């Protein structure tokens, strides 16, 4: 599995076998007639463009679209399965093939994707608002950080506009064209009041399934009255195993769990 672009950051691409050269994928927003849309380009180590994926080849902006209509923030490529997953914050997740890219499905966001998409949420009320960091799993599930809406402010404690972030996981049935909600945090879990009332991350966010089955969640903001925090929760009962907070006005976009070798090595 390859993780390509996250928020415009270049990241390596290679197959599970490791036989493909370590190319890179880069995101750029291209504006046409006042409407911006993401274009992903795969570059060789010599900076040659060897592959290109353009959002508007698969999802067209509706009448009246303007500005940052899509807001691309993530691309995941699986060379072995010939799969591409491209995410726009305001519009949701699109799946295509990698070789000769062809549209397969669009899981729409409620915020800006009204009337779009060909995958239905089950239940309908479980539809995400606007998302970061879709993590695609081999078991057919995808986990998202659902920001919960945008009020134009980088970070606010207390949610004066009633927005609330969450983490959601859906099981995708590509034949039935359904996305069934299988897990959500904080939902009805017995957790500290912050997760119930003040968990609102308007700009960033990350959720990763860990090897032990828990979920690592990154709630990052950069604001003078709100602290970024990362925390790990159990799937079964939503228990917060651990959490840490950064000083005020220090942000973080994503976080990763570092594992034993080969990822982590003792300093000799």
C-alpha cells in the first residue's frame, strides 16, 4: 500500500514488493475560470512526470462553484490492486483505477457534495461532513477524521456554532454501493467532557488504526486558547488509553505510531 499526498506534502510511492522505483506524488491546486481543483502528479527521482490524476476528470464542479470548491488533501495509491483513492475535504472520497484511471465511485461529503456521489451512507444520518486522512484497510473499511464543519476560525474552544469533530469508520460494499457506519468516536462512549463538548478541529486532523486495534487520533489546531492534542482510544469501549497536549499556539497536522524495527532503531 502506498500513501501518496497528504495536504500537499510529497511522499514516496512503491508497491508492496518494493520492485517499483520510489517515485513521489505531489499535489497542486489548479484554478480554471475561478474554480480551484486538485491535480496529483507522480514524479520520478529525476522529477519527470510519469503519471497524472486530475479531480475534474472524474467529478465536475456544479454550476455556481467558485474558489476552493474541492480542497484536495489526500491521495492513496495501491499499485498491486490498481487502486487510487483521492480525497477532497469539501466533497469526499473518489476511487479510480491507477492504470488508465477510470471512475469507480464517489463517497460524498455533506458539506459541499450535496446531490453528488454514487455511494449511499447507512444510516443516512452517518454521512460525514468534511474530512481529512481517509485510511483504507484491506478488510473493506475506511476510517476518516470528520472535521464536522467550518466556521472560518482556526480554532475555538466551546464550539459557539455547534460544530463537533469525530472519527468515523465505514464498511464499503462496492456491489451494493453502500457505506455502513461500523464505528464512531466519541459517539456515546463514557469519556471526559472535552471529547463530548469541545472536540472541534476545523482545519486539520488524522485517525489511524494501530496494530493493536486501537485508533490513534490527532486533534491539531494552532490557536492562542486551544491546545493541540493526540490520543489513543480503544475500539471496543472508546477508552482513552493515553493523551498528550502541545503548548498553546503549537499545531500538528498528523501523527504516526513508531513501531519496533525496522521503523525504530536503538541509538548505539
